[in-house]
């Protein structure tokens, strides 16, 4: 298919100057670029405009709500949602170009490959980390979750060949701090829905997660980086439920 696709690339940003240009350049097939920025203090907005993006400034509403806002601003019904630290590989770009003239599904999941501690993960939770990112907004939308948002689809979801690269540049300290923030948000959301957790789930959830991804899905083949990635993820499972129990117990009197 020659020329830009009837597809809008949607990216939400905040202080993403170091990553954004390469992200946008990796999807030259998009007929439109929409960047929704929530108060960047670096050159994110200027870089986005230089790359041809339509920039909309919008106060932060949480991941799900912010992405839904971005999708709503698009001129096209088909949207590709990326984070600033993600890149479309040439193989994935070719798959998107091939499928767009006559999409057979309401949405498409992409195989995200994560880079952790300087290594591209090939197993465990690191790959293939299937994420639904290409979809028809008339039949799909982001969940309203403040964290770990996902696309809810009314119809079939297919998978595309090619990788979506996740080049997170954050330090290990920053990664662990992010997991701490995210587990707090998750626990608060679960508590608000009236969910509770028993001791069995508190104990078994991190163990099951570790066995599933480190053993069954061969995370041990990714060496020290794979072990650290899955160990931190398993501890995050424990933290989420421990924080939920703390909220249910209430403040110490």
C-alpha cells in the first residue's frame, strides 16, 4: 500500500525528549501522529512538533484515561498506541502495512520485546510480551485502570509478526521504585472495588508467578537479567496483595 495509512499513531508523553523522536520515526506509515503531553518540562513538545505530530496538552488522568483521551483526538478510527520508549521494527511495520487495507480483526496484539539490565530478554515475562496496541476505536478502547491498563475489544484480536521493542532507559533503582508506585495504585483500586486477599493467595501468587515465567516459560535462559526481571515481578505480586491487606486492616489506632 503506497502512501500514509488511514491510521493514527497515538503517544502519551511527559518528559520524553530523549526517546520520542526515534519512537515516532519508527512508524512512518502512520497518516497522522497525535501526541498528548501532560506538562513536560523538557523539549518533548518541540520535538513532537518537529516530527510532524499534532500536540495536545492535557492534564494527567491516569494511564487508561489518558490513552483513551489520545485515541479520541485521532482523525482516523484505526489507531496504533505506543509509549515513547517503544520502537516498531521493520518486520512489524511491514505486517501493519500488509494488514491495514482489509483488517480481518477488530484489534491486533504485538509481540513486545523488553530490554532489561542491558540485555534483550527472549523468554519469561520479557518476550513475547503480547500487547494489544493496534485497534479500531469503534470496537475497542483502553480500560480506565490508573496502571496496567489494557485494551478491551468487542470482537476478535489477532497477532502480527514482528517485534515491538521496549527500550526502557530507566535505572534499576527507578524500575524498582516504579513497581512500588504501581503496586500501591493496584492495591488501592482493588480495595476500592471491595476485593480482599487471604494468606494463601498472598503466599502462593509470587511463587506461582516465578515458576510460570522462570521455569515453564524458560526465563532462566536469559541469565542474571532474566532472573532479576522475574524476581522483581514476583515480589511485586507479593507487594500488591500485602498492601491490599494493609488497606483492609485500616490505620493503627
